[in-house]
């Protein structure tokens, strides 16, 4: 991508101009990230991040590889714990109330979590059971998500026979099977062909409002077409948060901040 500069050493943790008032939380926020720092040894992966995510919006984390996007998503899902600071998901602290917080989230990592020897319907039923759904509720949930993500025609197909685009849909379906408040997508269009990218973009937009979507991307054009707001990360620091509709030239903004 034009204009991305990669520093050889980490930037020191410091306050950034976009983070706003400490401890402030909007009434409509479904995710609150307060002064979060994550260190690996002595190396900062995230530095004093403060960010609110509004209920029903699509928020994209934008930045080059190594900027801290995946680390922040893993903190939200409870896969990692912060070194400092606090994350609240749908009213639950991810450290103090980890199971309650995880129940509010559907997660699709960049490496799709699929058992390719299973048929699509078997895999979704298995994931429903892992989420604690009863057999009857699971059947209803599979019908709902397969309709939502357009999987009905491949429900009986083995996952190994599906295209990359359909596998992405299956991964999103398993994340939605328990009707989470929040859907987290790590690089959801990575590895897809142009048609699959368009279909995935439309799918994400169709989910806005029904749930809150937090996604990561390093592709400016995808963020412009998919997100309501964008949070720009570089070397673990939050450089700015903007509404996409009010930002006529996202590329110019990105270059001005980085």
C-alpha cells in the first residue's frame, strides 16, 4: 500500500491526540476500551488505547501488518489479557467476567476455524452445541444463519469441497449461531477473489444494526466501502478515529497521520 512506513523499533507508549477523555463512556457504546496497553516482554504491542464502539455500527481497525490490530481483537475476545487498562464488552469486563464477555462475541480469526472433514450443517450444529444451545435451538439457529449468509444450497456439502468464499461464509455463520451482540472479523477479505470480496463486503454491511461489527483491514478501499467508522493504528498507537461518511479522502487522512 502506498505511503505505509514501517519503523524498525517500536514507538514508546504515549498518549495520542484522538483518544479523548479517560474513563468516558457513551451510553450507546457496546464496547469500551480504556487506556489499554499490551506488552510482550518489554516490547509494546499496544500503547494506552482508549476507544468506544457504538451499538450496531461497523468499526474497522486500519493499519499495516504489525500495527496492533489483531492484538486488539484478541484482547476483546479474551484470548489475551491486557498488561494495563480495561476492556468492557456488552457490559462485561473481559478479565473479571471472561465467560460472560465471550458469550456476547462471535469471532472469525484470519485463519478460518473450520473442520473441513465435516459437512456444513454438522459443523454448525457442533458449534451450536459448544455454545450451549439445545438441539432444537441449534436447528433453528442453523436455519437462521444459513439464510442470513446464503449457505442453504451448501448445507450438506463437505467443507473441504467449498471455495474460499463459501468457507468464509461458514466461518461467519458459526460466529453468528448463538446470536451474539458483537461480531469480530480479522481481515475478512484476505485471500478472496474480487467477486468474493464484494459478496463478503455486502454480507458485513447487511449485518450492521443487527449486531456490532469490529473488523480489521489493511486495505483502504475495503474500509471505505464497508465501515461506518475507522480507527487508524500504527506501531501499537491509535492515531485517529473518523466517521467514514465525513471523510471524503480516507487515503489523504491516513497519509497525514502516518
